[in-house]
C-alpha cells in the first residue's frame, strides 16, 4: 500500500508540474483529499507533506492482517466543502487491494467491514423502512454495480404486509424495498423524478443508492468502496451529471454506496491527448467478473444491516432497541423464509 501511495504521489507531482491536475476526474473523496494535499501547500512545506485543511477531519485505520484500509473523512462546514469540492458530511472509504484475488475469507472479512461501516453511517437515523436504489445501466458492465447489487438483496417490505408472517419477519429483518430505475436513455425520465415518486408513495425512512463511480488510480478500480451520507449526483464522475439524489431532493436521509469501475483516459495519458480522447473512459480487462464479484460483496454488506438481532421499539418518544430471544417459528408457529431477489 505504501508503494501504491508513492506511485500515486509521483504521478500527481508530474501532472501538477505539467499543469494538468485540474483534468483529473474522480468520485472518490480520498483522491480529492490527496489532490488538496498536493496543491494547497502551506509556507515552507514540500509537495507530498501532510496539510491540515480547515473544516476537514481525516481518520485512517488499517487491518494489517487482511490488508484492508478504512479512511473516514468528515467535511464539517462550508469552508471544508469548498476545499474538498464535496458537500459537507461523512465519507467512508474501504480499500481492499487484494479483493480480486477472490479469496473467500477475504471477501467475508470485507463484507463484515462494509456492514460495520454502513452501520456507523446510519447510526442515530431512523431505519424502519429502507429503500435501496440500484443506479446504472444493467446493459453496460461497468455501470451495472447498482442493478447487480439489488439483484442479491433481501427485500422484505411485501412480507411485512402479510398478516400470517409479518410479525415474525419484524423480529429478524428491517423493512426493505428495492428498485432499479434504469437510465434516462431507457426511460426518458430523470432518475430523481422516478425515485421521488416512489418515496412519496411508499414513505421510506431512508434511501440507500448504489452506483458505479470513476477513480483516478487504476489500483482502486473494483477494489474500493465509498459510502457517504451526503447522497449522490448520478453520472458526475464521467461528466454526465443528473439531478442529485439527497435529503433535500427526496425529503429523507440518503446514503450513497459506490464502487469505482472506470477511470478517465486523460488520467493515464502522460502526453497531451486529442480532444476526442478526453471523453473516453478506461476499464480493466476483467471488468465482467470483477463487477459481479464486488457487487456480491456490497450486497452482502447491505444484507448484514437488513438482518437484525434486535427489534426496534419506541421508548419515551425516541427510538430504542429491545432485545428479542424468540425465533421466527416461536413467534408465529410457522416457518418463514426470506430470499434475495433473482
């Protein structure tokens, strides 16, 4: 990981010297923070040295045994938001360099890390009903992370409405619904318009959106997961900005989970490129298998928070959790089976 960091820094220094840093496009805040650290230098500092940015707090943890790095960036105010080029909020990035080795034990560890960090991100928020949205185009492999993730989710909202099993399901699962809205070229409608209509009709407490992202470093493609409580602007990383999905536009908290699957061709070009090349994006050769694999991981992490060992209750006007020891069968006298979609 240290060698990767040095390589990224060397590339930044070259591009900064050539005046091409501003051409880098990325959805990952850790790359934005690295960009700031390389360009906003204080007096007597040298490129690559740490820079404290007002209104921004960064915390890194490292699982040496499993080679998993977690970076939590908190953008606390408008000054920090301007410096980072991101809305104020919390951003959690999980880097798993060896993920595509497809080692089963590493995948399980990574799923647990996604569950853990997602649980931290939603802590204190109302989660009685969660709507999961799989953004992207299923027909384009690099853009299919959202739809493939939704395919493997535990959806339970319909079971909550069944009198025979609803009470038992509530003991073990959160109420979850899911949708894959497609893209404007397929529907003729803005994603935000579709999701807002669903939100108004079904009234979820929270929306979780899953999407493919763009990165600057090839090392982070399909090995990095970013989540944030600030929502998302679909297509922003590839210059195709759509209307934002956030608490302001939907009326409820929005958690965004993304995996970088492509990078801008300009990022890897060491010489000046033709104008038409500036609109190209590059993906790895094994994109099909890697997107499917990482989508399974993200779905596993989300499913981890859908299964609950505790039952939510209302205590003295605030949300609390009441431990339940009854099994589904004891509660209803019937066997209850909840399966993923697809």
